[in-house]
C-alpha cells in the first residue's frame, strides 16, 4: 500500500489551510490593529475553532511570520545553484532574490506585511530571531559551494550575517519611503556598500 501519496496530499492540504488562515489573520490585523486582535478573534474570523487555529499557529505572531517559514532553505538552495565562478558576495545577493518574489508579485501586500512587522516590537523581535536561524543555512550553502565538508569558515558565517543585515537595512529604507523607493535597488546599494 502506497501511503506516500496520501502523506504528500495531506501536507499540501495542511499548507493550503495554513496559508489561508495566515491571510485571514493578516487582513484582520490590518483592519483592526495587531494589538487589538486575540486568538479567539482570529478563530472567529477564520470560522474555525480556537484549537484548530492553535494546531497551525501557537501565537498570533506566528500567523504573521508564517510567510517567512522555509525561506532560509529556499535562499540556501538558490545560493548553491549560483555559478561556481561567482564570488560569494555576488552569489548571496542573487540568492536573496528568492525573498523578493512576493515584493515583485504583490508590492502593496509585501509592504503592508513588512510595515506590520516593523511597527510591532514583538513581531520585529520574532522575525529577527527567525532570521538569525537562517545564517547557518546560508553559511553551510557557501561552504558547499566552496567544496568544504567541515563546518563553514568564519568568513562564510560573517558573509551570511552581513547579507541578512543588508536585506534588513534595505527593507527598513523601503518601508521608510512608504514603498516609493525600489527595494531591489536598495538591496543592490546595501550590498555595494560592503563590496570589496
């Protein structure tokens, strides 16, 4: 009996429900304000029980930050796929394009999400904590590109951290401009400021 197919179908269905719940939560946060919305409010708005909501998100912060789940693996995969003769810094910059896909598809929604996170210290702290865990994946991808089997070198870890800081600074400037500045150009400029 092949249960692999059913498991994949279940995972896809779970991911779709999670995405739908996150969208409902985000719309409610935008309309009512993040601090005014409770988990019970989210459950009512999504027409699910509180226990169902808690199966997908342990906190309302998790509902907002779900958009960032798994992005470290996507960026690391994109980094490994960069041309072998490309320097690490350029490869990191291009790999971060994975994070800009939503910005390209839905700049208004991406700005609203970024602003919601930036405007709430608890959300911002959780996002930075989540992003902090991306560094090892990016450093490992740089080590893989170099053919290193051991732990990533200090320089690779520093480059990974610096790339994420460039992303955050560029995004802060983009939010500060109310989306009038170009996020891609800001990220390019941030990387150029540290290029050697």
